[in-house]
């Protein structure tokens, strides 16, 4: 699955909540392109990121959801103690300024619980400065789970089910 997130580095308004929820299958892979803009305004330019020693790193953390519901007063996130199930650093992308790529292979989430939390943080100055850019819930569907209902058979105007020459139902 490929996703693109655009997240602001600075939030000009306290109303902006940097929350994004994801739904993925347990066997899915994830390719996430994260574009960081300077502030939460549609006309905001991309954040100028440069690699090198002490340069910026973007890290994605995934951990088991420890408390439900996930918030209290005005949507402040509930802190979940413990170790992450997975964490990975993004690489600076060549597709545009201020963009990082994060990915993990198929089956990475196969043993994850069905409900997880995730957060993304930007670090720079040899990890001396860190800013959380976005967070959310990750819902993992078990293999074989479908988002659409089962197909029904096609019937005639007299409610007789239609079949093919090998006597299987027409769906």
C-alpha cells in the first residue's frame, strides 16, 4: 500500500490536530511518502531538509494500543508505555523538497495486535531537537477479512437463481 502524508512542521493554530488513522491488512507492505511543509497553511512551502552528519531524520514508531479510547480533554493523546513493535527511519526522497520515504515489507504486521498506535517524529542536530509531526491509530485487519460484503447470486424476475452451464451460481 502506498500512502502520501503532508504534515506541517509548525502549527499556526491550536485547532489543528495532526492525527491520521490507518487501516492495513496484516500481510500488507507499506510505502509511505511524507512531505513536510513549514506550517499548516495550504500555501506553505516545503520544509528545507538537508542530509549529512547531524541532519534531519524522520522516524515512524508503531506500538500496541494500551488504552481505549485513545484521548481525553480536547483530543490530547493518551500516553501508552512500553516498547515499540516496529520503528524505522525514513530516507530523504528525491521526488520533492522536504520529503521522506518510509517503507516496510509484506508480512511485517502479521503478528501485530489488531489495534496499534503510531507516531512520526522529526529529529535534527544529532537528535538534540525532536518534534512530533503526526500520530494516530493503526487498525490491522486479519488475513481474509474483507471490507465489502459477500456477493449475492443473480436471480430472474421469477426469483429463480441463474446458473452457468457447469451448474455454478452466477454472481
